[in-house]
């Protein structure tokens, strides 16, 4: 029994890393038909495969088309498994994220990779796309009551917009965790602008976020206690 | 001094004929408008893209003020997309420098990419051609006039949704080749229209195919054949420019049929020179932002010297000159090459 599940997990992982959507779908369906746990299959099959994809991308073995195709394979499996994940408080969604590329900037390849990482990790992602008016970030963070705001910029001239958004969001909801990224940014700059986090690549961005989730939880608990 | 009597145009054209120049020419085939040029033309950045006269004057300014050795129009990457029926946002209400962006890309299928029969008459292609004519009329004897078009992959990515196009590149090579062949036709015909208007050289910009995005293997199978087609169809001196990571594809770039190859600051120019050998024309690779905009004049000088020492046949910035470049840095860039000679 356990062996069979391991086999299916391996199928899911390989289907993702080898961007074979059909193979992933078949394995995902088998997980359900044979009565295995859907959540386990998502985390240790699909997401584990994608983690490997992240590594291959970092090592310049995979490039953007491969990563996007792997993501499609993953989504194929996710669609089948997701409706069967039991909502258990200990497995609760990690939080909601608003993400976008700032106004005047169409470079969204990197942003899409970061978005992907968040989705796979179980965050609810509100993607505002590219060339996003600065006010839109502020509005969306407030209206969706998101825990994270992620902004991307690839041009030195457009990245300045991030600082404005950070200032405005801070005024309205100081608890939102803000992350910034994109080639011209540095951790130093992110800090100076008052962002909570910076990520040099997509896997790194997710790690940062997960680190912050911890402190977010504590914050919510504090708030609940304080009433 | 023999060089003093040569015009900028003579120097650049001689270089394209493979006669190395001393001092090493400083120019580029990408946008080189500055805020001073916009001031000279009395126009805002958002408006300059739609006005041939202002475009010509703003572009000429980098030569007139600093001695930059080429005048290049246009300044944005949306000309092809517009000619293919897409709309651009030029951020008309913003007074900062925001580059135009394509608003309504189409789903990435070959059916959605059809070359209009009257391509040369569409969008701003006639306007850019007119700007070339104006510059040519006024300064054509003194300075090289350049223009640029997008490479097939980058061009397709401005018309079709890029993430879908990237997936198609991995999944359906047959359809991808159809799209790239059509995009190559657009690039070649547009380039020929600019040459007919008087452009001395045309640069093909294929930034979407850098190794930050596509694997070198995909570059070989998918990108290179179509670049070859384009260069086979365009007469006169041509340059292939790719910004981003190019170390692993520079040899293939040099084998596409362009007169010269240009790379950006991510490339180790000395290593590329070693790979390509002494004959190939190799341009590069001044960092247009960290050095030209943010550096001190002394840092600019040093960077120019490094380009030359690494084996650049012409000092080219890695991308468009960023309009807010300080005047003293433009000057330092021009002086450095002359001082070194
Ligand atoms: C592809 C490309 C384009 C494509 C963009 C297509 C698209 N839809 O994205 C096109 C052709 C449209 C384009 C247009 C232009 N471009 Co361009 N482009 C590039 C290029 C070659 C690659 C960028 C890329 O996608 N990299 C690959 C991805 C995977 O990496 P990434 O974006 O860095 O993302 C990773 C990390 O940064 C991080 N990350 C990203 N976002 C975030 C967000 C968060 C929250 C976190 C934590 C992390 C994170 O994770 C990502 C994944 O690992 C770069 C050169 C380069 N190599 O950087 C120039 C470059 C970005 N472009 C440049 C320029 C100047 C332009 C134009 C102005 C040219 C013009 N004359 O019009 C226009 C701009 C139009 C506009 N208004 O935006 C310059 C910017 C200079 C500067 N410093 O300001 C660059 C650097 C080229 C250069 N050598 O100078 N470009």
C-alpha cells in the first residue's frame, strides 16, 4: 500500500519535472481512485517536483519555457486533486498575496515565476499582471485583506514606484508584509525603502515569505489576544 | 591627425567595412535620446514617439551636443506591434520617462500572427521612415544614421502573449516556426523600409532570446535559423544585439549573418573576443544604467577603457541610453575613447 503511494508520488514528481501533463493527470487520478490522501500528493508529489524544477532553473539546466511547461503539468494535477483536499485547520492556507509588476514596466517573466512558487505553496494569489498603476496595489491589498504584497520591477526607472506604494500601504495597514524583487533591486535598497523582504530569485522569494508567515501568525495571535 | 578629418559617418561606415578605427568609435544602434535632446526638440518623452520632426531633432541631439557617432530612431519597442494592429500606452499624462508598452496582446497562435500586405504603410513605420529621412537630409553627410527592428522572437512576444509564446516554444516547434518565419518577414521588410528611407545601418534586437530566458539549445534550434533568414534579406551593414546573458550563445550570434554582434554588460567581452577570434566585429558593452547614469565621469572613462581593452571594435552601451544620463557622463564617454587613442 505504502509502496504504491510512493510510486504515485514519484510519478507526480517526475511528471512535473519532465513537463508531462498527461502523466501527472493519470497519477493524480490514481491517487484519488485508490483512496490516497490528496493533500499529501500535492505537497510531496507535485510541489516536490516543482521544487526540483526550481533547482534546475537555478542551475541553468532549465530555462523559462521549461519552467512554465512544468507549471502547466503541475496545474493539471492540482485541478484534479484540489477539490479533494480536506480542510484541516493545521493545513490551513498560508495566506493571501497580491503580486504585480509596477507601472511603466512590462517585464513580467520573473514575476510570473514568483507567482507560481506562491501558488504551489498553497497561497491564494491575486495577480494584478504587469504595468500595474501604483494605486491599484494599495487598493487591492486593502480590499482583499492580503497578508503579502509582492512587487516586481526590472527597470531602474520604474522601481521607484515601489517606494511610494510601500509608504501608502504602511499608512493604511502596517501589518502587511511587503516583498520586492527584480534584477535592478538589492536587499539593501529593499530595506531602505521599508520593505520586509527581498528575493533574488523565485525559490528564494518563497523561502523569505515562508519565514515571514511565522511572524505573521504570531502577529495575528497577539492581535486576537489583545482584542 | 588623419582621424580629425574623418567624419563620424566615415569612421562608422569604414568600421562596418571591417577597417578598425582609432580612436574606437562610440555609438550604438539602439535608442540614444537624452533629456537634453527632448529639451532641444521641445517635446516630452511620451509625445516624441508620435512626431517625426521631434523624433529626428531629439535623436540628432546626442550627436550635436556630445559628438555621439550615430543618430538613431525610434526610441521604443512598440513599432512592430502597432503595425500589427496592437495599441500602445505611451503614458501621455506622465511627465517622467516611461517607455511605451503594448496593451492588448493576442493569444499565442500562428493564426493570430498574420503579416499585413501593406505592412510598410501601417502604424508608425512611415513615421520612423520619415524621421530617418529628416535626419539624413540634415546630417547625413556627417554622421551615421541608424534604426532598429525587433528580432523574430522578441517581435512575436510584443504581439502575442509572451508566457504562452514561451510555452509554445517548448511544446509546439512546428507552430513556433510558422510564427517566427512570419515575424522574420515583418522584421526584414521593416528594416528594408528604413534602409530605403536612408538608414546607413540597421540593428536587430533579439533581447527576448537571451539565455536568461531561453536555453542555448533552443537558441540554436528555434531562434538562430530565423535570425539567419532576416539577415539574409536585409542589405547594408547590420548588427545583431542581444542584451542579457549571452556568453553561451555569442558564437551562434556571430554566425547569423549580421555585419557585427553586440552584447551587454553581462557578457565577458574579453572571453567573447577570444571565442570569436580577431576578425569578427564585436561591439559592447557599457552598462547603460549603473555606469552611464549612476557612475561618476571617472567611472565612465574607466568603463570605456575596459571595453576597448577587452577587444570592442566599437563602444556600445548594453541597451538604450537611458534618457536621464548626466551630460558630463555622455561627455566622459566620448572623451575617454579619444584620450585613449
Ligand atoms: C526580456 C526583456 C524584455 C522583454 C520583456 C518581455 C516580458 N513580458 O517580460 C521586452 C522586449 C518587452 C523588453 C522591453 C524593454 N526593455 Co527589457 N529586458 C529583457 C531582458 C533581456 C530579460 C528580463 C527577464 O525576463 N529575465 C528573466 C527573469 C526570469 O529574471 P528576472 O526578471 O530578474 O526575475 C527573477 C528575479 O529578479 C526575481 N524576482 C523578480 N520579480 C520579483 C518580485 C519579488 C517580490 C521577488 C521577491 C523576486 C522577484 O525572481 C525572478 C525569477 O527567478 C532584460 C535583460 C536582463 N537580462 O535582465 C532587459 C532589460 C530589463 N530591459 C531593459 C530596457 C531598457 C527595456 C526597454 C525600455 C527598451 C525600450 N527601448 O523600450 C523596454 C521596456 C518596456 C517597458 N515599458 O517596460 C533594461 C533595463 C535597464 C534598467 N536598469 O533600467 C534591461 C536590464 C536590459 C539592459 N541590458 O539594460 N525587455
